[in-house]
C-alpha cells in the first residue's frame, strides 16, 4: 500500500456494541492505527461515537465514507446481513477490510465477497478474535509441536446469557438481520477454533433448539463433529445459562490441553492446563517457563502444568495483525476463506437440524434455510 | 430377609480388577457386611483372593456357590457376557444381587434378568457406583431444589487411557465378552448420571470410532443426546488420552453446576462449583456451609461457590446402600430398570453408528449389532 | 443447674457490634438457647435489640438484669473495662458467664473475676471464638496425633483495617475503655491460638507502634515469642492494611500445617494445608477423607493435602460448647485461666515495649502501663 | 573492560553444590558467558567439573587461576570463610567478582574486601539471587509505584529441611567454615529482600536456637526487625521442617502484596497476589495484564489479583545482570555494600542473642561472637 508512514487509517462502519467494546478501543490503543472516520445510519450514534473517539470525519452512509481517500482500511461492524454490501463497497473503493464474524449470512454472499476482494486486490480478514488470545496461540504452538500427540477429541463451549452483553439493539435476535442467533454469534467462534486447532470438519450432526430466552430463536446449540484427521468433537453454546462459560478441551494421544479464554470460575480456573507424556527434554521451553514446581529442583515431566500468560487484549492483537498484513502485504491470519469455511459449518448445522441427521462437508447448497423454533 | 443380626453375608463371583479394587475392600470396611465366599473359574485367583480377604468358602463354579445357605447376597463382577447367567443363578437361589455394570450385553437378556429377580422376589442393584460420590449426591439435591433452574445443557466426559487401570485380563477389549469397550465401560457411567441428574434421554446420535489403541475396538465415543425435558447434551469417553478426565457440566436457566468425580487436574480442580442467580435466602444450607468468603461478613449470593465434600469411598457407600435396601426391603438406589434404561441408550448409540443418524428411544429392537472398527 | 429442660436462658449485657454480629444470632440459631433479656445503658439500643431478637425483658442496668431469676447465664459484651464489674455482678447472682475477650484490662482484675466465679461456683468461659473454627479444631487434633511432629515454629497474623468492622462506637480506640487497641482486639486471638496449638509462652519481645490510623493507639503489633517446648514464633496484627489477612503457619519436625480462618485471598486460599512425612498408614482418617488425588488410585503420603471442612459458624459452636458445659457441669473449653494467661502475654508485651527488651513469663506485676504513641 | 566481543570469560572457584546447581548451568545457558576455568582444592572434583561443563582450564589453587589472563571475572563459590582471600586475590588480579552470599563471615573482612575491589577498580556483586526472581522484581516495581502505599509490615520465611539440598559436603554445618548455619544460609536471603523491598533495618531482636537437626548449630531463626520507615517485621528460617516454605508478605497502608519464590504448596499457591485500594486508573499496566476477571468486561479494582510471571531462571538472570554491569561498567544490582549491610544485620542478630535484647544498627563492633548451642 501507499501509506508510507507505517500507519493505517481506519473507517469504521456500524458503531454498535462490538465497535464500541472492541474495535474503537483497539484503534485508540494501537500505535499503528488512526481513526479517520466512523459511519452509521443512526446519525446521533455516529456523531457521538466520532466525538468520543476523535474521528476526523463522520458519515451516515457507507457510499460516502468509501470515497474518503484518507481511509486505508474499513472495519465492518454492521448487522450481519449488511456485511455483504459493506464489504463489496469497501473492496470496490480499494479499501482493505476487517469484517466482523460471520462473514455473511449465506455461502453465496460469502463467496461473492471474497471474489470481489480478490478482484480489487484488497485484503479481507474476518473477525475471529478468539484466535488472538495468548492461550489460543500457545495451544496452537503446542499442538503443532506434537506436545499432546494427535488430537482426536475436541470439546468447546461458549455460553453467555442473553442479557449479559451490553448491546445497543437486539438485532442479534432478529434472524432477518443476523442470520442466526446463538449459533452465529457464539458457537461460530468455537467452530473457527475447532478448524484452527484440530483441522477441517468433515461432517456434523446438530441439535439446535429454543428452550428459554424471550426471543423465538436458537438459544441452545449442540454440534457433533467428525474431523478429517479421524477425531471427533462437540461444540456447544447457549444463551440461557448465567455467567460466561467458555472451556475448550483437547484430548490427544500423548496429552491433554485445556484452555479457558475470556471468563473464569472456580471450576475452569486457569487459562491453560497441559498434561503430556512426552520426554521432558523434547518439550518446548514455554512449559518450563511456567512450571512452578513444589520444590525448586523438581523437574518437569509427566505432570500437569498450568500456564498463565499475560492477558493481552485480543482485539488489539487482532487489529495489529490486520495492520501488519496490510502494511506488509501478507496473508492475514484469518482469511475470507476461513470465514467461508466456518459459515459452511453453520449452514451444515442448519441443514442437519432441518433434515434431522448427519450432513457431510463440503456442502453443495449455497443457501440453507434457517431453522425456526 | 431372615438375617436377624443386621449384617449381610456376601458371595462375590468374578474376582478380577473391580472386585479387588472396589467390592472386596468395601465388604472389608463395611460394618454391615461379611465376606462368606468368593468364586472364580480361575482356581488360583479364587484361592488367593479368599485367603487375602478372609472368605470362609471358595468356589470355582457359581452353581456351587449359590447353594451356600449362609450367603444372603451375591456381587456379580464377572465379564459382562456372564452377568446374565450369574444373576439368574443367584436369583433362583434367592440371593439378593449387586450386579456390576453393564447389567447385560443386550436388552433381551437385561429384561429376562430383571424378570427372574422379580419372580424370585430378590433385590437387584446395578453397579453405577458414581452415583455414590458425595459430589453426585449434592448435585442431585441442588438440582432437585431448583438451585440452577431447569437443566437444558449437560456435558460429561470420562476418559481413562487404556493401560491405566490395573486389570488382570484384557477381556474389556474382547467384544464377545464385554459387549463393547470404551462405551460400555466408561461412557455408560455418564449415561447413567445424565438420566439421574437431568432425566430421560429421548434420542441420540453417536459418533463412535477406533482411533488409536492397540485393540480393534471403540476407543473414542461421542453421543449427542436430546432429553425429554427439552434440553440437550453430549456424553463423551475415550481410551486414548493420558490421565483421567471426568468433568460433568450442567447448565440451567438459573445457574451452572460443575462436578468432577474421581480425578483432578489444575483445570478441573474442584469437586463441585456452583453459580446460581437465586435469591440467597432461598438457597440450601449446604451452600452456606461451604461458602468461604473473602471477608467474614460477605454474604452468599450470585457468586461462584466451590464445595469440597469429604471424599468418602463411593464403593463403600454403594455397598452400604445395597445392604440397607436388603435389610429394610426397600427399592435400591440403582434398580435393574435403571440398568436396562442405560443399556438401551448404549444400544441406541450402536444403532446410530450402524445407521448413521439419530435414533429415538425407546428402542424397538432388543438386540443391536455392535459396530466393528 | 436447675434448668431441667436442657435449655439455657441468656441475658446479654452490652448490645454493640459483637453482640449483634455474633452472640445474638448464635442464641437465635441454637436449639439449646433462649434469649431472656438484653441490657445496655443506651436505652434506645437496648429496646431496639430486644425487639429485633425477641428478648422477653429489657434492662438498662446490669444490677437489675441479674435479679431476673429466669436467666441462667449472662454473656458479657460490654467495653473491656466494664467486664470486671459485669462478671462479678453476674457471678454473685449465680449466673454462669460467657465473657468476651479480653477477660479484663489488667491481671489483678482478671484474677479477682476468676476468684469470684469460683466462690459462687459459676462457670466462666472467655470468648476466644477462633478456637471453634473447624480448621482450628482439626489442626489441634492433627498436632496432638503427632502428624507434624514437634511444633517448633509458629507464625500467626490477624490484620483487619480499622474501618472494616461495623462497630457502633469507636470505644476500641479509646484506651481508657479498651485497655489496648490492635493488640487487645486482634493479636489476642492469635496469642490464645499459640497457647492452644503449641503450648505455653515463656518470654516475649514486642514491637508495638502507631503508624497510620487516625486514632493515637497501637495499630502495628509484632510479638516475638519463645515457647516452653523450645520452639519460637511471631504473632502479628495490624489495623492499617486493607482486607483481612489471617494466616497461621505451624512448622514441625515432621510436617507443616497451615490454616486460614475467617477471610481468604488467592495467596491464602485454602482453610487447611498439611504436609507430613509420617507413614501414611499411621495418619488419621481425616487426611484420607480430604485427599483428592490426581488419579483415583493414588495413595496419600508425603504430599500436600488441602482440607476444606464445612465453614460452620464459630460463634454458634462457641455458644453451644458453653451451653454443654453449663448443662453438664463440665470445664468449659476456654476457661477463665486461659483468659488470664493470654492477658498476661499482652501485659508482658506492654512491658517489653516499655522496657525495650525480652520479658519473661509469668509476670510478677499485676498491672502494666499501656504504652502510649 | 577490554573484552571487545561482548562476552565475559569466567573462572569459577569452589565447585560444590551451588556452583553445580546454579552458576555453571547459568554460564552454560548465557549467550554472554564463557567458562574459561574452574578451580577447586579437591582435584578430583575440579577435574570432573571441568570436563562436565567444558572448562578450558582446571586449577587446584586460586593463586594460579587468577594468573590466567583470559579470565575476565571470577565467581567465588567456596565455603564462606574463604570468600575473603578469594575475593582479594581476584581483585588484585583485576578480575571482576560475583561472590556468593554471605560476602564474608565478619564485618571487618567484608569492609576490607569492598575496599580492595574499589582500589583495583573491579566490580563486586554479591550473590543474593532471590532478587532476580521475576516475582521479586515485580514486587519492587509495584511498591515503588505506591500500589500498596507505605509498607509497614514485612513477614518473610525461608525454611528448607537440612537434608533436602544436594550438598557435596556438610561444611554449612561447620561454623568455623560457614560463620553460621541456618541464619547465614537461609535467613540471609530474606534479610536482603527486607532491605531491598522495604528499606533499611534499624534494630533487631533475635531468637535463634538449635532444636532438632543432628548438627549442633542454629536451626531455628526468628528475627524481629524495626525498619527506618517506621514499619516492623519478622524474618524467620529453619532447617528442621520438611519441604520448602518461602512466603513473603508485605502489608501497606493501601494494599497487601504477597510473593512466593521457589517452592509452592496448596497454601502458598501463587507466585504473586496483590490487593490494592488505589484507583484502578492509576495502577500499573502489569496488573491489568494479569487480571483474569470472572467476566470479560469486569474492571480491575479493589480486588485481589494473582500474577503468574514466567518462572525464568533466577541464577541466569543474576549472571546476566552481572555481565551487563561488567560490560557496561555500571553499578551491579547487588553491591558489596549490600552484602556488608546484610551481614551487619546477621551480626546484630548474633549480638541480640548473646546479649538477650534489642540491638541497634549500625553496629559498632566489626566482629561478633557466633552464639553456640
């Protein structure tokens, strides 16, 4: 890109909850980011946000914002159904794009968005922010180094009671805007991590229901998965149980690896716990770094270890990774294709509910009907 | 029963691993139990066991042992496929029976065993020993008292690497003797707890495979369940990952309840953790008993609590519950029907694997083919 | 005593903070206690308290209350300097007495109080409520059974920032009423536990200062102790640091025993932790009861164990122990002599500050000047 | 110094336990260190050590080693009584010196050693390795930034049972070689940290005894301290209790700060725990970095925080700090004066035992008699 001063100028479209809690603070904290403009169809909110975060310009339509030549990149944080048009407008205006998850609400749109970005040679990163927790990154490294052997079991949950998150509107429970409730907002993060940490999913069987919350949408999601490597797993998420529960458990032939990301409780009380049967001399240094033995001279080995990495802001790390990819013209850590693949699993889960059984991936359908409850 | 001294005389058939690790020590410790006889077709092992534990008589055939009139009750701890004939012999000899899990290897056998016990008016308890952990009992009470509201989510795992348990033989991996490997040995405990803690299972979809261990049997079990109350869950078990992992997580509309039963690690480090949104004044006293606040005067309420009950021997508690039921002629805590219902879920899981999809309960088939790997 | 219905009728004199937080709730909860009367010179408070807790009678003078023949026992919870006259009035009226700590503000008074109680043949218990925590009782048992060998090291702290406790008045910081601030209110509990758990103290050297709080009294207490058994220790307490810190550490020749009583934090996070080098087969059953091993079959031995006993109300246990001693005419768990001995250590600490050095016990002086800051 | 390649060539004198466990591995790991020579009067041990760690030269006398011109710096790890002559020989040969603690066995020697180093313009660092734990460094920073206000309470312990450490000889229990047992080996570390973290000690009263171990030396050390800032504290150490216990507790007017350095147990289970009453916006970033809240959006503030820094090798960090000071000609982190001041506290403690009372600092005596037991 032509920005020679090593800084990326951002426009943010959709200044609701996630922009306010994640993206705008990240731009504010990053030394490599500048907030050039914000855009929202709600003028009052757009103005207030621009003032609060010091945006140079305020827009009420995306068409106008993309004409601002100062803007290098756009963060798309609008309701899901608008991601498509926002991304296409941005791409055609040669803006790099960090698009919130889900990439789109159906596979056809997602493919088109990816294609338009390619044509315009702009970078497209999808907002799977949980990959940027230090816990996730350490887990990825440990698995790649074989510390727990081949991973044949994966259990992951993300529960967050419906009223907990401070959302400005409840569009998340309007399926025509969101394309899905609990599955597309919460479970989708765990689907991404399943692919990232274990590998591609080959088939799913889903049990998705509405059991309790005051919106007539999915609030209890259970997805049984078979992985390409021969392993199995279950991804679950709900909107009805109090507190946030978010454990991820990985079972391998030579060890276990458990991580907890954003919320803690006495049961899931450590960020990372590892057990490995590997020879200690072959283990990566990070295990020694966090091995607090009972006695100073005890050696690491065939014992549980907890790792408590610094709790660095995952949204800031996500933004900086995007900026680095923009500045260095490299592939982003989470690509449009990742966004598409994850969405395909969501759609396969929908189909599984509609047809009551296993659904193989890849899907042939580009559009799957959202189950109704 | 006619035993007037308030003590039950036991015969134990099958003196392998579980008898040695669980039943014989329990009889030894219980003030209400006496070891009258042991029986095993392996004469050497029968003799050694009788000597070690002080049995008055030693038998090499069940037909002979059941003729011993001193014996009030028989513990059946033979390989699964022999449970049927052992139970029927015992019942016809008017002995009360504590039969190890699984009750049988198919539903037809299980029904016949229950019927013969009824006809002979003898008590039949199935060895779901995990119900007798204090953690399980406390969880049951808390759920019944509504502390976490309606339970719509259930996750339970029991992993134990194949070589960990000190078994005398490897019959557990001979499907013709065991009727199933990981599912019928480990997952079955979690199926029982699912029914006990949440309620009846209405349908299952199972992913059961062999991925790693040196026996050509199921070593990776994942069962997606829908419950009659509208909730969902996933039960998993494996024989390939090191260490024992055994967390159980329950998600309700007004709280969360997590228990860990027999093994601990830094991630699953407490026996019970509870979060409830209920008004503190309505909560059961046990929560106050184990609420160690940061400051003396802090009040319980909308906060996580850990409970660390005494780790009483669950096998001793199981035996004493059986003895009490025998002495007081009451229904045992785990009935033959419980054993049958749990076995039905196992068979439904087999059918789900064979037919690749959801299977509704109750099953029509009495015999389901064991999947081969 | 003549009360034949197995219940003790109480009068409570001094209805300030500790009566309200500890004694009145304990009487309310105990099945063996009845609140007959309350007494306070503050009429408004006396009336309000009587109404709140359902006392049958209200008095504004102790002389009147002791004439009530229904009253079997009196709890003395007035400012320290009044303990003497309250106890003597009660004893002469043949009432049994549970007197808050400190027993008195000088040794002469304490001796006289004990003597009058003896003459009148009434029972005198001093309110060292911390002996009644389950943690303390378990520690006492473990030490008596030799689990940690001979205890030669004792470290104990009780810090509670001056504004934390919800006191109705600040008499605790008026030395003419209290006879001492931090030392006589907080450190005194630890002196009692030192004697209870390790044995008699033979000499002390104290460093007691005022460093920070807005009352010109001792707020930083450090007492170095030599014990009769040859061991050493340090008791400390302060009124300036935030939160409550209350760890007690005992170091023995064959083990370590750490307890935390009323407040918890991530550093002092468990109620009891024990390490012992004893042969596991010789250890008391309670260690096995709370041994949650990594794997089910792991054996106890030369390993740390945490014990989390039920957090039963120590004030209720204190009251019930007093009632049992009254009803069964036995020696109370904490005698007047205990109160005297602990007070003697406080006075020795004062003398140590005044004279800048070690002070041997027993003291010859009956009255020691309170150091001023 | 003239070494232009940014690397320091080391000679190590005294290749016993601490050289083997600490210094030689540190030299091996450091990219800025090279092992040029080892020296020990025990020829066999010198040869074996040189071979094991790859020393270029082996010496049996210090006089010879100091003539090796390749050597830039010497680590003195001989029995304490020889530190003086080793340091003086090294200094006169213009070698920089990292001398194990204690610097010397009396103050006169220590002053002479410091003086000779100054005269020769060589750097002298004393081996107080516990300052180099990350926990200590973080604590230092937090205190300097006022996170816990003024520190008026300091409790520190270092217990290590006499047989635990793998020493080649038992010179540590020969007072003529060591100048003190438990106090000069263990407590001395805590005296250094007291000075480092709280400030200068103004007076001490010590209770030092022999209670249990099979050497007739001090095995139970308790030192009451008054600090120059008006605070108080107690430093203790013993050689009789099993396991290693090493908690350090600091109580300030606005917070508490607890650290545990080299060994862990369920009671002292975290490396650092902090409580502060400061306004969260004024707190250093490290607290936010390690604040794992119950819910993602919870804010830091008036709550306990645990910090689990990487457990980096404190001896390697000590060596690298020494190397940096050498290469950059800066003052080392632990100076000869620090070694002298700490030794003065040890001598004051001896005097306190000998004279049974408080001893003020600075001491007038340069030599104090070691108490005998």
